[in-house]
């Protein structure tokens, strides 16, 4: 393995701050629900530490010390294993929750295979597109057609779960990787057009998705208060926070009124309890995280490292924007968790592992 230098400590500091901030705000956001459901105020916090943070730290340490060029050698195998897991979701090993068959259960351990696509598919594409001599970056037959084929196959598996937002995050990140590799603008526009048409078809073909989009554009909230309930409550929570918030642990909406305060709406809890100042601090850390990630990609010593960091950082950035934008009313509500902050062991472990890969690349720039 090639010996590296010191990693990007500013990037690592952002990871630590986000992980700690997430545990702190989760301890408040989940306290009432944990007490009511399990008679344990810290039930969700303990679960997050055991199944998310601990596994995530292991993943981060392994990834940050695993020479990133080795990922190039195993990228196709990692993606194939991920695809097998996606298929197993539709077998007796999979189980549904709230109408979605996204989880796979092996013994007492359960996880969402689609979450791993943010790493495996991005790494695979970075490896596939990093060889400039192959001509895949600009070739229609060598690059465009295979990209559409594999994206369409994976997209179908994820849509049937369904996990539309995860698919959007993965595919937009994949397109960014493809573009960064030297994609022709004509191919970019064609992919974007096909993607938009496919998304429109899926939305119209599934009533609940159509209703969600339609409700976002309803200006008269009195007409459809029920369908906009979560958006309205989230915006009320954000507005009631003021400059410095109502105080940590003193949210009045997180249990009685705000749906999914530990997941889809956790940024609203941050805004209510810590106010504009706390929200700005969190957003600033995310922005610094993204800026350092971009700098690491820019300084990467080879094309594979550049594309891998670009894709991984893009996936986290897109998901962050979608979550904050949804609870703020800027984009339609999608039910996507906030990276490093929301409850979800699989997601936290994946994000920490992704960050570990970026750290290793920063050590070899």
C-alpha cells in the first residue's frame, strides 16, 4: 500500500461535529417517543449508538486506512453484492415497514440495501470511468448505453421497494460523476431528459407520489390541510424557534404535532429548539464539509480518486439539501433523513464509511 501523508483534519473535524451534534439533537427529538413506546427516554439514542455510530466508526476506521485504489479492484464485486441484497428484499428475508419493502433482515440485524448504493454504485462508476483511454466518457456505445442500462436496472429494483428519493440521490450523484469524467453535453441533456420523463411517468403512475407533488403546489392550505399536515407543522416548528430557539429539549411540537421528529423532520426540531443560530451553525458545518470535500476531489492525484470523492460528496450534499429544503417548504416532502443527524443506523454507518473513503483519498493527494 502506498504510504500517505496527514489527512484533511478540517474535513475530519466536520465529521466529528456532525456525528456528535446528531446524537445530541436525537436525544432530545426522541425522548418523548422513547418514553411512551418503550418506557426508556434514551431508547432511540442507545439504538443509534449501538447499530449506527459503533458500526459507522468501524467502517470509518477501516475505510480511512484502506488504500483507496483497492476499491477500484473490487468495485464491480461490491456492486454485484449490493444488487443481490436488493433482490433479496423481495424474498422472505425482506420485510415491509409502512408499506415499503426496503429492509433486509438477517438474524437480529436489519438494514436497507438501497443505502449502500450511495457508496457501491458511485465507486463502481468512478472506477469504470477513470480510464481515459477507454473512451467511455464520450462514446455513445461504450459509455452512454451501458450507463443507461445499469442505471435503469438498479433504478427498477429501487423503485419497486419503493425508495424513490434514495434513487434520485444516487442517480443525480451518478450523473455528476459521469459529467465530471468528461461527458458530452449532448449526452448529458439526453440523460437528463430521459430521467425527467421517467420520473414524471413514475409520479403519474403512482397516486401517492402524484398527491405528494400536487400538495406541494397547493397555495391555499385550507383546501388540503390534511395532506399538507407535516409540511405545515414543520414550518410552524421552524418559525417558533426564533433567533436562539425555545431551548434544548423544550420543543412543544416534536411529539404531539410534528410527524417523524427523529427522522424526516429532525431539522425542524433543530430550528425550534436551537433557533436560527443553531440551524445556521449546523448548515455552516455541512457547507464546510462539502467545500473540503470538493477541495479533496480537486487535489486528488488521479482520476479515480477525483471521481469517487465527487460522487460521494455529491450524494451527501444532495440528501442534505433535500431534507432541509423539504421541511422548510422549498421542495416537495420526500421523507428523506438528514445525513449524520436523523435516526437510522444503516444510514449513519454508510455516511461515516463514505467519509472514511474520502479521508483516505485526502491522505494520498
